[in-house]
């Protein structure tokens, strides 16, 4: 049995790693997983880079930022598979909730444009929004959504807050709103400090949230362990995508060693049945989080290009160079090599037009066909990595 040290931040989207350990998927591959609970995303990056971890649960844009030189000088990091899509929620503090309700907003939870325009109508001055890291899917979701709803960049103040500390930031009045992965948005609601305004899926139907990231030196030198870990995590994700397993998953995740919260809080995000306010209003968000279904775990190179282009334009870098550099760190080759023996559905291409699928679609695969999950943006935005930057 080979032991691998894996770092994770306590969120429901760490479930594939935790389930791989707890239910024996890793043991079946000859691995013992030493799961290390971390407090912040920079810690995951730095410990992986220092060789203190063998792999890390990491925000998808983080290895992109590293590839572009937007982080500390560390060995090359590769994202070998997506661990989850979705799972985030946007919330507002009680003051903004009251102003939105007074203005007639119904908190329907499924219309990003209506919610954004309602927010635009009641916010005066800069809007302080908590996000878990500056290189995060949450940051990109908030920027895209609010820009499309009339907020200028100067009217947004994005503040980095580690997920378990987001509720305290609201309580201290440091943020007016936030976007964070579950269960921490629900935790703020449970404490009576916030109301959920939108699921992340209402902005981008299949936003890639976390990835499994390893050092390139590890994947090159230890291909057997790399493949074993990827297969164990992939099988855990497949198990998690069965709705009948989500209750058991919530019980496992909620244990003191992991989230250390009531199972009911973990179950909200896993089932997409969310309590959105202190008054007990409930909304159902179908497909709130996915682990494998609909090719959710495939590390599309076009996703790397999308995040790279946005970061490059924001930081004064050449977009085409940034896209090429980032795409080299989303390892579709390793995904195919190591998961083909497990029977994973494999798309025929390694990049696509992001945001083009308004609904789930059946497509050709390496063997037969497969279903791709709907990935549309609320405003119809699409991104073609082969198109000039100005066209995206």
C-alpha cells in the first residue's frame, strides 16, 4: 500500500477525495490517502509546491495563474482532472436582503439577470464581495455576472476570505455579499447573517470549481501512483453522482475530521435543496453540483484558455501566449491515459466552445457516445479558444 498526502479545504466539493478514502476506492487501487485539512487556498498551493503534499484539491484558476507567473515561483503544477462543477452560491447580508425585498425582488434563485439588475438598483457606492481567493471561479463568476448587469469594475471591491471564515466576515461587516462553495453559504444563512441570492449555476451552468492538481515532476516520475489516484477519485465521483448516495456522502463529509458541521448543512449543497433565508424559504437548484456526470471531470483545455485570457487581459499580459501556456497545464493526455482503462467516457476532442450548450447533449466519444452537461452562461456568452481575443 502506497501512502499519498492530499491537501483539501473543507467544502462539499472535496467529497471525491474524502469518499475515495472512506469508501475504499483508493485502497482498491493500492493507495492509502493521508488527507490533510487546510485553512486557505494559498496554503494548498504552497504546500504542494514545497513537496509537503503529493496532490491538492485546488481552485481551477489557480494552476492557470501559476502558469502565467501570477503566483510565487514554484515547480510546474498540472490539473489532471476536474473534481467538481458548480456547488457555489451568491449571498447578500441582511441589510441588502431587506433592500432587495423592499424593491420587490422575489429571490426566485434562478434568474441571474433579474437578481443582478435588482442588486444594481439598490447598491450605492462600491459593493464589497467576498470571494475565497483572487484566483478563483467565484471571482470570475462575480466579475462576469455583475459586469453584465451594469456594475463597473470600479464599483466592485473583491475581498479574499477563506471559505470557513466567510460567515465571520459578514458578521464583522467586512463584506456586503459573497460567493463561496457550500456548505459555507448555508452556514451563514443558518446563523441568520445572510440570504442566498443565486446558485453559481444560474450564472454559468457548468462552472468548473475545483481540480485535482499535482506537480508535473510527480506525474512524470510516478505514473503508476498518478493513475491509481485518478482512478480512485474518478470512481468516487461516479459514486457521488448517484442521487441515492448524497445522504450518505453528507454524513461522511460532516464528520469532525472533515467539515465538522451538522449533516443537514452538507446535504443542502449535495442535493441542491437550499434554505435561502433566515425565514426558512427553500429553493431547489437542479444540478447544483456535479462530480463526474456529463463529462464534469474532464479537464478541457478550453477552460484553461478561458481563465487565462481573462487573467491576461486583467494583468496586462499577452492573451494568446497566456492561453497557450495555461492549456499545457490541463492534462487531457493524462486523463485519457489513466482513465481509459477504468471505462471513463472520453470526448473525441480536448477543447471546445465554452458556453455553447444550452442543454445536455449527446456527442460522439472515443467509444460510442457520451452526454455533455449543459454549460451555458446566463447572458449567452461563449468562448472559442481558436478565435481572436477580441471576439470572445
